[in-house]
């Protein structure tokens, strides 16, 4: 039996599922998946039967006698970082790690105008749609600044926000997908980072699995 089971929603739309799935894949741990049509009544009922919130994602750690259930995307990522401290899921440098945690929490709790106006739709292309909705330009500018500042301050050792791939990259991966879909204007640093993430092996594996769901 695999060490973990991850319960996720439809890959085409479930941005919150994408984040911990990418991190779980990075650990190298064995896992299986339960993919729910989370926008349907049946999918919602199945999610409610599996976890305490009735929402996705949900991680089940089967390595203990009584399986441990962890819900909420960021909580799952933190749990995996504790389980696999040698995988570099957070940066080793204290300042970089504090920044990575801060921007991950910012994504977790913020950017509501962008979320509402620019829904994740993995394979669609709507250039310009929703960009003039209230608050969206400000959210895009803030995310652009995050990408630029992290790359220039901490990312000199590699192409990701903190050089190597971390939880922070997974937290912003669905936004990268949205930027491809809606094509806002980005700074050079941000555009280069978006290209890096679109070519990332984990991101592409998520896309390949999403195509098989269609």
C-alpha cells in the first residue's frame, strides 16, 4: 500500500488541489490518488465522507496504525516538510525561509479579486478577460513584485523563486496557470519565472494527468 493517499478535485479547475499534489510529488513518497468531481453533488458527498470539512484537498498518511488526515493545502505542505526535512521543501536559509513562508501564507489568504475574476481553467485561453475587474490589477502587480523580488534576492542559484523548487513555487503554480490563460502584462523577471514553471516537470505531470481526465 502506498504511504499516502491524496484526495483532490478535478485537475482542470482545482487550484487548491494542485498545490499540495506538487509538493507531495516532490517528496518522492509513494502515494495514490482519489480524484473527485468536486463541483458535483456526488463529488461533494464523497469528499464529505472522507474528510472533516467535505472539501479538497485531503492528505491521508497511512504509515501509522491509525491513518492521519490533514486538510487544507498549506497545512498539508507544512506536514510534508516536517515528514521530509531532507527534501528542501522550504529554503535552508532563515531569511529566505521566512520570506517563502510569508508569501505562501499571503497566497493562501489573499488575492481574492484575482481568484474571483480569473478562475483557474487549465487548458482555456482568454487573453485580457477579467483584467479590468476591481482589484485585479493590484493583485497582479503584487504577485509580479513577489516573483521579481524573490528571484533577485534569493533565486540566483536556480530558476525558481528561491533557486530550487520549494513549497512557495507550488503555492503560486495555479497563478502561473492563470497568467497563461488571461495573459496580463508582466515584468521581465516575472515572465521568465512563469516560463520556468510552465516547463516544470511537476507542472507538466499535472497537465498530463488533467488531459487524461477530460
